[in-house]
């Protein structure tokens, strides 16, 4: 039996879905088994796959109204069978934005005087890569499905494949073409979106 684990970059995945259908709402329970099935078709259609787990990595902004999202991520998503959810706090940018014309820093909003620095995701990609390698080290899977268009995952895909792990890219072509090229195989998520779309 082919053991498959699915690793999801939450915001990259969610924004890709919305890029296809801006009204898309996700039912999370079917995603892991569906992606494991699609990966198994690519690796060996004659072999059966066992879905070993769905690992989801996201971030929230403590300064925004992210309380309901944080609660859902930690108390609903993380408690679903086979799901391991990791949530990180976004970090405030160190520098303020610059005016595109004069290049001066804009420290406060002219209307409300709020700090103009936004936030950025920190540590999510590193957490995904660390878990992919750690779980491969303890022989917890044979096939990894990476759900992201981020080229930062190219090195881990290449490394794992030198260790006999097959990495499959769950893609939204043409986004993430470089990652698709470096993975053992890929499938188009758009073809199975109907399986996890909330009515």
C-alpha cells in the first residue's frame, strides 16, 4: 500500500481556489483522501493508496479581525480526523511603505493616523519543509503531495526524491510551473474542485 501525506500551504491554496472561482467555499474533509487518490493515480495506477494525514499550515494577523478564523483553524480544522493544523502569527513589517513617486516613507495613514506597516507571513514555508523532512526521516510516508504554487518548495522536493520519496504537486497551472517540473508528477486541482466545494 502506498502511504500518502498531503501538505497544504493554506493561504496559497485558498487564494488559488478563489482565483479560479471567487465565490469558492471549501469543505475540508474530502481534500486529503481526494488528493491522495490523485497522487496514487500518477505514481502507480495499479497500487492502492492509504491516506496518512493532511497537514495544513496557515497564518493570522493579530491586528486584524482574525479571531473567528483563528478559532476555526484551531478548534474545527485541527480537530477533523487525519488533520494536523499549524497556525502562526503574522509579523509586522519592519519598514513603512514608500510613495511610488517621491520614494518618501509613509508612516501613518493621512485619514486615521494608523501605522501604515502591514504584516507578513513568517515561518510557514519553513514549518512545511521541516515536517516533510522529519516525517520522511521516520518513514511515515512514501508519497508527499505539496499544495502550493511557491517555488520555495523546489529544494525540498528535489531532496526528498533523492531519498526515494515521490513528491506530487497539486497544481493550478500555469501557476507553480517550476515546482511542477521539479516534482515527480503533478495533477490539476481544478479538475477535482467540485469534490470539495461547499454547496
